[in-house]
C-alpha cells in the first residue's frame, strides 16, 4: 500500500484541488462562442491553478521551493487587470480572502529562477494545466506536480479530469469522475477518482506486451509538439502494425502507466531542433510511468536529469515505454537517425 507522507498528502490534495478548479474554469469559460485562437480560459486556469498550489505548498510545507510555468508579470500590468480579476474570482472559490496582490505573489512563487551553480537540490515543479488545446477542445489535459531531489523525481502526481478509472485501467471520458495518479520512488504508481478519498487507491502496472509490431504508440494530437514525420518513420523501423492512440498532455503517461499503450516519443520538431524539454512537462509523468514498471529515457537511452534548471538541458527528447519494448524503440531511433 502507498505509504503516506506530508509531501505525498500535500501533492495529492493540491493537485486534486487544482484539477477541480480547472474543471470550473473550463465549464464557465470554454463555450461555443469562444473565438478560434482565444486561449483566455486556459490562461485564467493556468494562473489560478498555480496560485492555489503555491499557497497550499506555502502552508503545508513552509520553506519548500516551487518552479512553475507561469509568472504574474503580465497580470501586474494595466493590460492584465481584466485577466487578474477573472483569476481572482476562481482563486477565491478556494481561498475566499485572497487579494489581487496575494494572487500575484503566489503565482510568482513558481517563477523562481536561479543560476545553474546555485540551483536548489530539492524543489517542486508544476504544470498548472498541461495540454492547452485539449483543455480548449474538452479533451485530455492534466495538472502535473513533481518533487525533485538531487536531479531525480521522487514524487509525481497527475490530475486528469477527462480520464476515467475502470477495472481495466484508464479510458477517456468527458465530464466523468476524472483520475488522480500518484507515484513515489520505490512505492509504485497508484490511482483513484479525483473525487475519491481515503485509501481507495489501486496500483497500476504497464502492459506486458513485448512484440514490437503490437506497440500502441500514444501520440500528441497537437502537431507542434513533436516531429510526426519522424515518428511515422520510427513506426516503420519497428514494424508497428497497431493503430496509434491520439491524446494530449501528460494524460498519455497516465494511460501508459495503466497499460493502455506501450510507447510515447517526444522527438525534436523540425522547426525547433534546439528545443529543450521543460521540467514541468516531464517530471510527474516520468515517475508515474517508471513506478508502474515502465522506462523513461532520452532519445539516446540516458536517464532524464532534472538537475540543470528549468529545462532538461542534458537530454535530447524523451522516449517512454512499458520497458519490454524500450530497447526496440532505441534501436528504431538509431536506425531513423543513422
């Protein structure tokens, strides 16, 4: 059974609260009348989620550090006043006495940055809403929180409001109960409904598929996040015959951990060859997969190193598998890059 600690309790409670908040933002702000390209709902959700998580961290674990995706700089400008008012409205549903100044301060707790030689050994990293397009479409998105110590993820929690917990694992379900996953180093990966409580956790395991041709590849719906042409070539190199599974956000890692697929690959996009993965895009998802029995490395097979700052500067791309197919994936990557 999952051994509860103050850190695990904080992370689960904070992500649960942030996921519920994101749902409310989506329900109230994402409408049919939303102009194409208008990302204001996810902007409000990002800011409100980060503010609430930062405040809960400050209260639960005083002195703990947070590295988040958002900064309140724009909200402090006159042009950001209307957005700040919307953010404040949602934050006050969790923290009724919050002021505009406090909201900005909480958000900026996650904007911390340090020189490479002064980067802290231990810190939390947050993606307040991972999967912008999925959030706006009503498809998959996630709240992702991870604790990093010594360059390695120790705790990861994913809140996936559009995934349902079933007896077979996890499956997409719009407007359902959602799924909350927690992984702790050496303790496995566990899941319960977002609105669950107590000890009704169920342990997850990756699939035992070892035939490369049967690999179900979990692929981003958002094309700008990876090199889809190269992924097609990888599929050919591995002889994959199974249909891919399209899914946004770190919800893919949740489904992989639950046995609903065998591989995720983040290749470098052709128009961004020097791109470095952000730590908050990989921290929680990577440990969720690893503790379910999977394997996560960069494209050369090296472990992900979270000790370089806000990006995975020591790694190129990401490949996550059920472990049984990892060497096949790396061999295929070497072939297409030969």
